[in-house]
């Protein structure tokens, strides 16, 4: 038997299957390569990581195939792409050598730091280090110290660490800044001849009060035929950021700006975002535009897309425009009111045609000069916001529709569409069953009927106790929007064709869209064989940015609530699991966990997944998503970005209904 086994020829290395995937290293040190299309992950032992770090895209050679209840095992043979090259941690410096020790939860080798690359760091310094190289015969990777982190402001350090862990560089390298600073802001005669001139037409921007870059503007004028010409003008980033330059590579690497509570980590240097491409008032600027002839009934009669020059006459804030809409008077009020009237017509038409009217609460922190949270502001969506939103949607939709009709060799043009798939039955059916408990019915005959049912529910549920839970669960049934060259439409918006054209200062796909448009206009279109790869990269970077933004907001929540340890607040249950429920405070939207361990003194609570609730086996007390509760803040862990709450019982210590209390008072800052 053993002889037969030994006589079987062993597979040669060249015959072994090599797959590409992402390396995920657990806290224990074991690795798993996640490969798209494979049913199970491939196990990789620590000694087989090769030169890879957690999160890297790697090529893994499968040494043992899965089967018999065992998972496949492999060896990393190559690093295709680094997730991140910058890390935060501590410098260990002695008389012989210097090493950087990363402060990550996931195991990572120490970096050797040459003496000339210490950049002023001393033993024990908290630093930002960059991975430089890991040659074949090197025992350890080599790095360099980029900067020493000051410990004066822990919040500042935390934000930097969030960005670095997500793979976003904190600063632009010198060659990138040098290339950006060398760009000219001069409007040339040669460039003027290539563009349509809108400088004599009323044009203005509408942005948040604290905006520093303005990447979109709207122009409006009356035409002799009784229609209105309305231009949506977008900063022409692609004029300045050209393919394969150092600047372009840096923008692509980031792929998006990241908006944390106290800062913006930009996709492009300030020379581009705040100066050359910002559509500031009283300055001539290059733009890429979608221009429409629209009747007073909101019918789009004609469309034109191309490069332009504009001169913004006015910088409005949303508050300025909202005041004009409410009072029917003010600077350029006639134009503003007309645009608002058209926007509301577009909005109604969108929802009538199947767009879903989800609205989520957006919260931002009021911060002091050191970035410490002083309070919470809930952002509201007014007609002024909707005005801009509708015209941006119109431009994005129009551009995508235009490109979708272009063919090369009878094939669609590779293009970064923004798509949103229909909800999966796996997520939708439990939600429909839950909504039915509240008396809401869903028509499931087709996708449009489901969208209509969603809108009907959102309309009927408004102002009712179950509003919060059904809105939140409804949003969770939705697929995630992504970039892809496969155009399947945007379900949530109800559009057959959609892309991102309107924010090239902060999104790289918009830059790609501008370039493809100009190539089509110039009749110089080339097939981009890497379009799918670029779309995936941009989608991944967007997801990392969103996770960073959530982490930043969570940190500020914990930092804010740390001042109120031991205090009680009214809250709403925002999530339920087998180990407890999450509750979000009513007044300041800070979420914490009430552990099932703390509830065990009252009853043995079991998780009912179909009802999104915890139910007591003895008392039948129910904690269901959307219920109001009273909580006490018992722990605020900044390192873990974690809040722990305790459910508050009545004075006698007996279990009370999980739906008590009304709105409580906003917290008052403790005096120190």
C-alpha cells in the first residue's frame, strides 16, 4: 500500500494551480487568501506568507486541494499589489540597528530602518513609516521614517492612523507637489478656441458654508424660442491631470478624497483642488459641461456635452439659496426660483418612474480648534440641496446615456458606469415579511413594483413609531453601488444609464469619464483593456474611504460620550444580535452596545433573527430594532472606538417594558 502511494508521481511545481486573491491575516497570525469565484478561502500558514502583508493582493500556489472536509492550503509566491505602504507604529533604536514596529492588530514583520532614513526619530518615537523594499535575500523589509507623530493630540493621531490603516497616504510626495505647482492658471488663446465660451452668462455655485473647493456650477439664460438654456459646468480636472503623469498616478492610487470629522484627506493637491480647478467667483475657469435646453414644463429638448470656459458670478451657500426659495426674493432670485421649480419637477418624475426615495440622517460634530467634539449637528436635506442634486443627476445620466450609444467594432465602449443592482431575494424576503407585521404589503411581481412598494412604505411610515426601523432595514436590503464597465443600470435611482461626471476633484472615476468623453468628441477613442481593473480599484478605494469615515465618526462619538460616563439618555435600538443590542442616543446619534451579559440578571434573552429582536425566555420582554430604551453610558474605549451602554430599569430594579420614555434633554458638558 505504502509502496503504491510512494510510486505515484508528485505534481511538479509548474503544474500547481496559482490563484490571485487578497491575503487576510487573522489576529492569531493564520492567513487566508480570498479568491473571487472560489467557494472557500485558501489557508496560508505564517511561514508561507512570503513578502506579503495583511490586505495585499497576492498570487498563491495551491499545495493541497480542498476536499474531505479540509480546506485548500497554499503558499504566497508573489505580491501583485500592496494594500498599503505607510504604517504607524514605534521606533526601536539601539546602538546596532533601528527597527520600526507596526502598531497594527494584524501581525506584520518589523521594518529595518537605515540610519540615514530615521528623519529625526529617536528610540520610542511614535512614527509614520513607509515600506521601501523587501529584496529576495533580505530577512526583513526595509523602510524609512516619514514623520514623527506628536502625542499632544490623541484625536489627531487616531485620525491619521485610520487613514494609514486604510491605505491612504497622509501627504503627497515632493515630485507630485512639484508637478502640481508647475501647472499654469493662465487662460490661453489656444485653449479658448477649443472651448465654448459661457463667461457672459449668469453662473453661480451652491455649496456647503465650509466648502473650500467648488467643482460644479450652474448657468442659466432665456432663449429666443421660449426655452431655458441651463448649463451644468464641472471643473476640468482632466485638462491639468493628464494620463501617466506623477500627478495622475498619485490621484489614481487614492481614487477618492476621504472626509473625516475634522479633516479632508484629498485625492489631489491643494494647488489643483483649491486653486486651479475650484470654480471660485469672479475667476475664469476651464470646465467640462453638459448643457440643456429645457422647457418651462421641465422637458429636456436638446443636450450638448463639451469643454467650456465659465466665469462664476456668485458663490451661494445652501442656506443662502434656501432663504431665497422660502422668501421668494434675494440676489438672482428669479434664476434660483426657476431652477428650483425645474428641479422639483425632475424629482417628482424620477420617483414616478421608479427611483426609491430613501433618506438617511447625516450627522456631523461641532469641533473646537483642537478637533475635540463639542456637540452634534443633524444635517437636513432642504430644497436647496435637492436643486443641486437633481441637476447633477441629470448631467451624470445624460453623459452615461451618450457614451452607451457609442460603439467600437460593434462593441460597447469600456466605460466606468456607476451601477446599482436589484436587491437579492435573500435580503429582501425577510424584510418584506417583517414589514408585513406592521401592515405594509409589497408587490413582488417585478423590480419596478418592488420600488413602488418601497416608496409607498416610506410615505406611509413617516412619523410613525416604526419609521426608523423600517427605513434602516430597507436601506440594508439594497445592494452596494459600484463602478463597472458592465452597464446594468442604477436600480435605486431608476436609471438605465448612470455614471459619475460631476466631482472630478474628489473622485477618480469622474476624471476617467471626462477623458473618455473628450476622446469620443475628438474621434480619437482607444480601447482601455484595463477598464475593469480600474473600476474595481476605484470601488475598493471608495469602500475603504467609507470605512475610514465610519471609523472617524465612531472615534468622535466615543470621544464625545466619554464626558458623560454614568449619565442616562433616551435611545433607539439600532441593531440586534445574539450577544446584545445596539442603541443610538436620540439627541446626539451616538451608538453603543448593551451586552446580553448585562441583561442576563433580568432574564435569559434569545435572538429572534426574523423579528430583529431579543426576547426574554421567562418575562417575554422584547428588545426589537426601532424600540425606544433608556440607557446609561458605562464605558468609552477610544482605542477600540467602542461605547458600552447599560439598559436602565425602573427604580425598583424590576424589568420594565423596552419601549418607555420620550425625548430627553441634550447633554450638558461637565465642568472640569
